[in-house]
C-alpha cells in the first residue's frame, strides 16, 4: 500500500549532505574535522595537513569505500569526503576496471558517466540510511565570463550536477578582508544552496571552535525542521477553515466567514479566501463588490 505523506504531516530532517568548496589553502579539511564526531575519508591524502586532525581513513580504491560497514561507522556521526572530486576520480577508475567498454583512454563514455552518477548517488544514500551526516569537500575552479570570474566545483564532467542535486546545503569558503567566511547563498558568480537562510558565517580557528561545522549543520537542521513545523501549522489552519467552508450553504454563511477570515493568520488568508470563493461560486452565489459580500444574485448598480 502506498504510504502517502500529507502536506500537514511533519517531515523531519535527521541527516544532511553538506558540500563545502573553496580555493586551495583555506582550511577545508580542518573545517571538515570540526563536524560532529567526524570520520574523514581521505581520498586526497591531505588529512595530515589539517590544523586539528581527527580520525581518518586513507582511501586508495573504491571497494574500500563500498566495504564500509555499520559497525565501522558506529562511533561517528559525520562522514567527511575529502575531496569529492578525487573520490569520483577513484570511482571512475574502478568503473573502467569493471566495465572496460564504459571507458576509453582513462575517461568515461556517456554510458560510463551514467554508471558513475548512479553508483555515487547510491553510496551517498546508503551512508545516510546508516544515520550519518555527510560533508562533501571540494576544490573550486575558475572560469571567465567576460570580465567576471565564475567559481565552480572542480569536479569532472557532469558530476557537478549530481553533487548539487545530492547536497542539501552547499557553502563556499572564501577569504574576506583576511577573515575566512562560509556563505551558503548563491551569487551570480558562485554556487550555493541555502535551505535554512543561513547568513554568512565567520569561520574561527579550530582551537577556538573545535566543533564549528557541527554547530552549523545542527543549525541548518533546526531551521529546516522549524520551517516544517510552520508549514504543518499552516496546513492545519487551512484544514480547519476548509471544514468551516464545507458546511456553509447560504450567502449569510459565507458573509460571516468573510468577516472572520479578516482576523485569520495572514499566512493563510489568501488561500482561505480562494477556498471560500470557489465554494460560494459552486453553490450559485455571486460576489457583490459594492457590499463586500456574497448574494444569491448580482445586484445591478
């Protein structure tokens, strides 16, 4: 039986996939280690350069990644992929090893890219199903568009789109007047994904805020889930109004609802007015603008 999640049902976000990208040297790996109880999958072999190093696994082949078990991850809350570009390179090598016809000269064919997207997305889903947050760390690349510099993820081929779709939030780490800043909002020249409306954040040194990124991720979850509660409350209010509209049968009934809806929460007024008008018209009533109410027939002015 199809399990339908109604608009009024709560939709709680427990795990997030967050992508952080920047130019080299701004401390992306160090930032990754400030997540909640992190385990860093070190595809780039850069964990040793982090200012505050936590637990990590040196990854050389893709089967090492797919072989990760629930018991392996039990002590950890966040899986940090450093970098996602290098991870996809390693997955590419493995796909060509398994399916030689899907690659040529070390590069994937169109069919090979389809396999890459499918396998990487499936792996991310499997990690989330184990109850873990995922932080994808990526380098950025620069392209010119006229006089503007456009920053993009430094990831091969069409995989950029898959990362963007897989990420619940995407932030750019940059240097502003000597201060590292994490900004999730997109601009004309940079990627971004900001579901919680997070303002740009100054990134402190690791010794000052050792779980900085963990706090950021928790904050995003709280805001998303708070929005879900607001949406649920809104839907409940609309449902209550719809019940009142359902039993209205006369012009007087509808005119009384017109008066009441003016006192309703502003977030639902427009929707309720639409419901009310549609129901009144279906019963053959007409709206008299002069009187600001419904009548059984139009009054000629």
